[in-house]
């Protein structure tokens, strides 16, 4: 099997899926921010997102506050992070802001999907959602 090349066109972006709660929270967040940088990228993702009811959200999709393992074609190791709102970000604890380039690129991807995404310098990198973890098992049992 040979890979097809796109001449003069960037590769198509994968579809993204967001829960209604995540969409609403992110829409409020970017509504007051300039349409440039990660906020502008996140707004573009919101504009093309498919939105579903929270109860219908598949478990294998990257969402806010979900832990995930992702690969970056610029780093040899798979990283484990949680995508969070900016006020909850703590890089040392693995909590990555949705207003980072990585956060805006990963939100809404299905497990196994990749996206070619700009980094802060404008270079393109490939981000892949490798594994989306289940909700916190202790919290799930408590409900």
C-alpha cells in the first residue's frame, strides 16, 4: 500500500467530537480572548467540532479533565497529561492548559487519531492521542 500525497494542500484535519459541557465551557473561555495563538486555534476547533450530549460522549475521546497518553513526533516518549482550564494548569503535575498549543490540538480527538498541528514557533508537529483513560476509578465507584 502506498501513501497518497496531497499537492499544495495540507492534510485534512481529523473530525473532532466534544461534549456539550466541554463545548460550552471552551466557547465561554475563548469568547473573551483575541483570535490569535492557541485561543484562535481552539476557536477554529470549536467551529468545526461535532457536539454531542454529555451522556452520549464516547469514552475514547479526549475531553476536558480526562487523562490521556499522547505521542508527539518530536519526542520519543509517550506523555501522560490531563487537559484542563487555564486556572487549573500545573505542568509539573501533568495538567496542561487547553489554551496551550498541545491542549488545543488534542481536544476532541479519538484514541488513535493524529493531527498535524502548529507549535508556538509555527512549525508543524504530529500529535497522536494514544490512550484516553477512564474516569478516576475511585471517583466512579463513589457515584
